[in-house]
C-alpha cells in the first residue's frame, strides 16, 4: 500500500518507521515532489482530496480536536456581535445582562449548527451570529443617541424671584436600568421573530430560486461591502480606548495569519502506528485571531499592573471580576427570559434587509463549502432546506432574545480547506461544544471582561478579511464592462451618502407624522437599503447578459448529478435528509420544495454505470 507525502497542510517528518524490508529512518522533506513509499502499514491518502470526507467519521480523539478547532475559530465573532447588541439596547454597562446575552448567543449557535448539519443543507457548516445585522444595530445607535436617557436622573437648577435664591429640582427617572434594557430587547425580539418567519418562508416555499434570477454578484457585492465599511464604526469605537493595544492585537493577527502563512509549526507526536514523528501544522495561522487576542489581553494586564491605564477602565484587566464571581456556574437560556416580545416597524425593516442579504450570503457559502469538500454542488432542495432552517433558528433566536440572527460562516469553510477535514461528525460535535459554552455561565462572564482595545484590534482584522472575501465575488463578474463598474460605484457612493445625510440632518425628514418620520429615518439611515435597491434596480433594467452580470456562475445546475463523476469525495445522495426510505419515495415529495424528488435521485455509481452501459457496442 502506498504512503503519500503532503506538500501543503500536513507535513510529517518520520523519526522511526518499520518496513517489511528492514528498518530505516526516513525523512520526509517538506515542499518537495510527492514521494510514494511502499509500506503495508500505512494507508494511502489522496493528495488532491480531503483527509476526512463529508460522510467520514474520524476517530473520536481526532473528532474532539477538530471540533474544538472549529469552535474556537469563530468565538471572537460571537463575543463582538453580542457586545454590539448590548450597546444597542443600552446594556453595555450591565455585566449580568451581557453574560446572559452571550450565553444565549453561544447556545443558539450550537442549536443552529446541529440543525444545519443534521437537517439543513447537510454540509460541514458552522452557524454563528450574523454580521449582516450589524448595520441596523449601528443605525439604532447613530440615529437615536438619546435612547438610553430614559433611565437617568436629571438635575435642573431654577431661580426663585421671590426669595432671590436658586433651588434645584432632582427628577428621578420612572424607568430603571434593567427595565430600560428589557424594553429595547423586546423590540428586537418581536422584529427578529417576524424577519425570521419570512426567512423561513423564503426557503420552505422555494422562493430562493426566484430571487437568484434577479439578484447576482453585481447587487450583492456593493450591498455587503457597505456592511463592511459601516462596521469600521464599531471597530474604531473599541480600539480608540487604547490605540496601542488595539493596533498590537491587529498587527499580531495579521503576522500570524498572513506573514507566517507558509511556515508550519513543528509539533512532536508519538503514535503506536507511526512511533516518534513530528507533524507540521499551521496552528498560528488557524488560531491567529485568538492567539493575538490572548497576547493583547496579557499586555493589557501588564499595563494595568504597572499603573499605565489609570482612569481607562475599558482597557484594564482588573475591572469586571465581580461579574465573574457573581455569574452562575450554569445558566440555561430560555424563551422569554427578557420578557414578552414587542414590535417596532423601523427595527423590523432593518432586520428584513439584513435577512435577505444573509440568505444570499449563505447560498454563496453553501457552494463554497461544496467546492472545498470536492462534492457536487447542493441541489435546489438542499439549498431551500438550509435557508428554511436558518430562518426557523432566527425565529427561535428572537424568542430567546439574542437580538441577531444566525448565519453560515465562510471563515469556517476556509478552515475546512486548510485542515482538509470536512467530516459532518466534527461539526455535530462543534455544535454540542457551543451548547456547552452557552450553558456554562462562568465561561461567558470571563469573555465579557476582555479589554475593549483587544476586541477592537480583533475586529479590525476580522472586518478587513470580511471585506476582502466580499470583493472576491467579483471574480464572477465581467469587470471590463462599463455597465457593471457604474452600478457598483454608484450604489456604493449612494449607500454611503444617504445615511450620512440622515445622520447629520435628523430633522431633514418631516412628514407631519412622528412615526412615519422615525420609519423613514431608519430606512434611509440603513446603508444596505439604499445601496441594495439602487444596485438591484440598475442591474435588472440596464441591458446585460447573465454571464456578464455573474448570475450564471451563481445559479446551481438543474441536474447536478449529470457531472457527478468529476467529484471524488461524495455524490449527490449526501444532501438527502434523514428520513425513512418509505417517506422519501412518496410521490408527494416532488411537490415539497425542500425535499428531494424521488424520480430524480441518482448516485455517482448510477452515473458511472450508465456511462459504461452507453460505451458498450450496440447489438
């Protein structure tokens, strides 16, 4: 049996290897031509494929290692978005609320990941807090800066002309801090539940296919790009607390992930099968952001101990210890924990726009994951089922009070490509790990004490990579077309100009109805709305072919099994839901958009057999 040496991700130096011919020390030189050594004790591994395919079940000890890797990869993102929700609802100064909110976010991440892998599109995908919801959350803070004043005490000094003396009136607010936070959260809850239900209907009814006929990369790229540009406000807000620590964290994450990308860290190992050997693996690259955050956190601790951060509480590490001590060891998030849901039209419209963008972004991630795992592209029923699951879990997130939806994370798809581990079993365990994170209250309490500049530095790197990934979708578009360039440029500039005008002239919109003014300010203050509507309108009214617009490359094949022979890591059957064969073969299944048509089922073996039959000479 052959043993293959890898040149890319796993590089192994054998210290001792047993061979049937004799014992000799063999060194595998990295970055050389593939070497094949005959050895019955070593399994043959496909160089061009995955180490573990989608349907493979790695050994449990490796599954645990790979699952923790995927879980830790996106942990910083969950913390960042959870803190943004806390700021939007005026709870950023309340440790108890922030702990409960982060626990709820982590818990729902785990539930959604399990549902996506077991029921949804059935690819190795991680579901985390959706960054598409950052824009409406930031818009709330920008357009309504006085939303947190209801719980403050006002002091007014007046002059009494009769006595000739000043007197002070102290007016206590009728709403305390906790009630104020709850009222804002309840508005997010009802609005998110409604947006999640619409999200579910888009997938359950097969409406996704209709949307893809009108919305392509020319619309999506400027829309999501505006999200990334708008995110810089949150990053600056955090990192401006201490620019030195923030830039140090950002710089270290860039060095680990980019400058040292070609270097593999040697890790000594011993196994019964291979004995003593050294595995080279890019630990620093895979966990670049987390390692940089830990170093930045340590620097903040040193500065705190040296007295260099006096008066800068948001950058200190000795603030928030009471929150850790007061937090429960175990906390179970439950529906209605923040009170009954309420509804706000302006918040709902912002969430609805974020939902539509999230749908299109997730579809792109589905295709990217399938391509990374070298399996056929997901058929329509799998895409519909995946979007429906995301919508259903967004609805549940609203009930739980997360304040944001859950969506597919492209960063974890990239990690699958780096590690070459695409097993669904790994992501099932990853979902279980996140559920455990959410249930351990002390875990969330520790992470909310991260100094703001450390988090800001991580956000700079994450948002920068986010923008880069968004721009990569332009590869499907003809960038020599003046039509496409004009649409992208105009939609971006208008998406920035209109919200800026609304922010600077809040009284510029006067319809005579206060509620209508509030709704219009929220709509026009959302960068996504202006940019998306203009880009979609121009893309569908200006003449242009589907190839020129990039829509052809985004649309799935009507019969992906026709090209099944080119995929070596799985066939179209891996997308089938976990249902009994009797139910899957019912004729009614062809009328349900998110279930496979029993007449169209065809595995890779069937395709190969058909090709061999057609190649036989006719009698």
